[in-house]
C-alpha cells in the first residue's frame, strides 16, 4: 500500500509551518545546513517520495510526489530544491543502482539518515553540459578511478553521497558518459570554499574536486552511454520540482502582500481598496493558478515522450512568473517591502536563483524551440498563393 498523497502533503505543510518558516532566518544567519530539519523532513516521509516501499520509500508517482515542493516552497525555495535533489537521487538509486549499492544505501537515503546530491555542472560547463572534463578510468578489477572538478554542487560536504556524471574516454561527445556514486568519505574527494549566497546561505554550495578517487564498480548508477541521458531525465524531474516550489513561493509572496495591503491605511481607506493594487495582485493570482496547472500537467507527463518538453514549459514559465510575483508583491508594500522581516527581498532572490538552476529559462526555450521544429517537420507544407515566390 503506497501512502496517500494527501497524508504526505499534510506532513509537508506541517513541516513548512513548524520547521521551515519559524527557523529560516536563523538558518540563513548561521549559514549551516539544518540537518536536524532534514532529519525531521525524512521522519515525516519526505526523503523517499518516489522510492518503493520495499526500500522504505513512500511509493508515490512523480505526478503526486512533486506536489510536496509546493508546500515546502511556501517556507523556502532553496530548502525545497535541496530536498527535491535528494529525492531524485534516492529514486535513481532505487531504480537504477546495482543490488549491492541499493543494499548499502537505499534505506539510508529514504530514511534521511544519509543525504544525496547530484554533480553534473563543471567550472567550464553549465548549460553546455556535454563539455565535460571529469574522467573515470575503468580499472581491470572493475573499480573506477575518477579525477576532475564539479561546480555549483549543492549540499557540498553535507551530502553523504554524490551521483556524479563522468566521461569514461577521451572521445568527444556524451556517448561514453556514466553516472557514478561517490561517497563523501572517499579518499581523494574534497570541496572548495563555500560560495557566498546571502539569500540561501544555509545551503552549502561549492566546487567538488576528485583527485584519483577510486570507487567500486557497484557504485555505477548508469553505465557508460547512459550517463548524460540519465542526467537529463533527472533534470526533467528537477525542473518540474522547481516549478512546484516556485508556486509555493508565489503563494507566500501574495499572502504577505495581501496581509499588509488589507491594513495599510491610505486615502481614507486601505491599500487593498485601490483598483491598481487589486489588479497587480490579481495578475499574481492568475499567474499562480496557471503555474499550478502547468507544473502538475508536466509532472504527470514525466516518463512519457512529452515529459522533456513539458518540463521545459514548466521551467520556462513558472520561475519567471515567480520573479514577477515576488517583485510585484514587494512593490505593493512600498518601502516596507524591502525590509527583511517581510521576507519579500529574499523571495525575489530565491525566484531568480530558481530561474537558473537545473537549466536556465533560455535553455528551456532551446528545448521548446527544438520541439517546435519537430512539430513543423510533421506538418504539410503551406501552399504559397499564386503570384508569390518562395517563402
Ligand atoms: C543555487 C544553485 C544550485 C545548483 N546546484 C547544482 C547541483 O547540485 N549540481 C549541479 O550539477 N549543478 C548545480 N547548479 C548549476 C546549475 O544547474 C547551472 O548554474 C545552470 O545549469 C546554468 O549553468 P551556468 O551557471 O554555467 O550558466 P551558463 O551555462 O554559463 O549560461 C550563461 C547564460 O547563457 C545562457 N544560455 C546558455 N545557453 C544558451 C542558448 N543556447 N541560447 C541562449 N542563451 C543561452 C544561460 O541561460 C545564461 O543566461 C546549481 C546552480 C545554482 C545557481
């Protein structure tokens, strides 16, 4: 019996209200990943959302499970993002890991005793992910020895295992790429200085260095030839998860603006009496409703041929809508919107971050553009009226 989605959504809402919202400012001040909070999230069933119950997961479909980030995103988009990446890694482990790897890691990941993240980006390659330098040599005994650098690794040094995309030859392109799990305590693994990210300082981010790191062949999650394809599937899930988190962020911004505007006295009434203010916030609400429909539709298409382009539509539209929502809601509060206690400035920076991570808005446009070219190729040529030359 898989857990009811409503039970999990209620748990996520409670986690947001009792753990994230009351503590987010102190987490940012401390600049430390709140491990006790992610332990509580795991205890509430939020660390193995799509993993089968035999491994301690909730057994939810992607379409259902992704809705959790909308609840968490009401508290903090970066926290929701980090948990979404952990869940994707747990899902990859249960779905694609070797039996030996699953035996060692699956239950630890679904229970949150161990955290996981994903390392694809390199200092010289973000959007152009195939331009990868990290190399794994497959040794005669089946082990792999890995050297290279990754960049923008979330949960850097905090996660217990990193699902790392590597090249396994010098041949250009992605045909030789694999995904390998590197435990944090592997000899030769180290992390660079923390990036300074004031709006989500609690999320450790840094480069990750692999100097002759040797791991067992059991740690191959995806063999050579499947690494980039698998990473792109993971990124599709991540894109829709981010769109889900953005909806939470938009709702949080909107409710802050409404709670303020209904009391702010001006011109013999209150701010929310002004048509202009109602229209601004009305547009935020319309975009929130549209965003919800889009990400939920995309989530239900994951794993089908339409999944990648639907994920691109969600990632293209929703974080942009979240940036507009956070900025509009800041504007509604006037100068007060810029003050820390209202949290709107933080939401603007988070929304902008969510436009970038796991494929930028522009990269989503590229995916959509390619799908349009395919669609055009399947259409009958449009006849040119007599008297006109070639179009
Ligand atoms: C907070 C945060 C956490 C992250 N966590 C992780 C992680 O855990 N693991 C991981 O592997 N990565 C992670 N990343 C990396 C992230 O996925 C990359 O930042 C992202 O893919 C963009 O790459 P880039 O930053 O190198 O930008 P670039 O690729 O250098 O892009 C620069 C600009 O060029 C634009 N551009 C690129 N291609 C095109 C095109 N064809 N047409 C028009 N414009 C284009 C981009 O949209 C962007 O505006 C994280 C990033 C952030 C910000």
